[in-house]
């Protein structure tokens, strides 16, 4: 009886050790498979003139269900959580293109009191944040011009895809340049309707401010074009400048490709269409060659029928 109890005790001890080892291995595997958030390299010190639109970058990979929080280190309340803004002055917003790791803090019409150290935090139990220092300086001294010199005006260029095969991407680029600083924003329109970034429609709109050149660069990309994407695209800046661009989506299975090439003064490279055209020309040539012979034989046959026998 003592031997059986000893054997059972050893057996239970072995089961306990195995369970502990299995649990440790499971936790080790689980911890190794979890991908924690991490910050991408961005500018940590930026300088803008009074009145410009400031952009403080924060890019986080593997964010998961967590949120990105912006706050001023000298203030207790937060400025933004995700893309929601808690300060109602209208100066703050968050630039977060679809499927992008960027949660950049945008400050319109930046002033000297905006200067300071801002923190970009990840809403997690761990203390995970980066600091971005914003410097705001006086605007540059305006140069004096003679009465004969002309003042510069806002400008815009819109370029990109004109003809595209159905299924290929459409890429358009809008560069809006201001007089004193870059325009605050630009909007995209298609056939009169405003375009937004959309995962379902495979539309991606990106925007980038270049304070050095006073330019706001915005790109519109449609990853897979459809026939409904043919039409007029418009880029409009907050400075009131508007540019339009026409895109024609070509159905490669029809003769639209040939029509588009002919309309642009080019030549078709479609071998199948050339082959069909050559066959048609050959048939016409044969008909022209043997038509007189056919008419002569028909006439002789008619004369032979009416000859006396």
C-alpha cells in the first residue's frame, strides 16, 4: 500500500512539473508573438513662422486597438485622442491618411504662444511617448518693391494620368503655392462631388506641407481604375485657386483604345486589330480583281440561253 501511495505521489509531481513547463512555454510563445507598438523616426525639432501651418509628426507601427494622444507638456489636459480634438479653438487637427501609421498634429495659423514641447503618447500601461519641440519665430521681413514691380500671386499646378487602361492605377498630383505661406488645405472633387480617402473604393489622398517653398503638395491615387472613374477631377485650395484635369479610362476589350490613340494622333500597337484590317483589305482586293470576270461570264451565259438551237 505504501508503494502505491509513493507511486501516485511521484506521478502527481511529474504532472505538476509538466503543467508548469507547458504554461511557461505558452506564455513565452504568446509574448514572443505579440507585436508591441513602436515609433518610427520623425523630426523632433521643428521651426515655423508666425501665421504658418505647423506640422508635428508622430508615426506609430503596430498600434492595434490603442490610441495616439497629443498633449502639451506644460498643460494637464490632452489636445487630441486618435483623430478627435478636445480643444475647440479650431487651430488643432490630426492628419491621419487611411492605412497610414502617421497621427501628425496640425496647428493652423501658428502663434508664438503655441511654441513648446509636445508629447505624442500611446494609450498603454507602459510609459511610451516621444517629444517634439515646436519653435515659432517672427515672419520674415517683407521685401520692398518699386511701383513697377508686380506682387506674386497664389499658384497651382495639377498633373498626372490622362489615359489609363481599366484596372491600372490613376495618380494625380496637385501643387498649391501661397504668397506668404502654403495654403492651409486643398480639396479634391470629381464631377462636382468631393472625394475622400476610402479603403472600400481604394482611394488614397495624401498631403504634405513644404514651408520652405510655401507649397502644399497633395496626391490622389485610385489603385484600380474603373470605367466610372472617367471624368473631370478638380483640385481647389483654400486660397481660391482651382485647376481641373480630365482622365479617360479605356476599356481594353473594345475599340476605345484605337479611338483614343487616333484622337491623340498616335498609332495603335494592337496586333489583333491590324490583322483584322489586313484581312478586310485582302477581301476587298480579291473582290475588285475577280468582279469583271464574274460579270463577263454572267453575260455570256445569258447570250447562250437565247441562241437558236
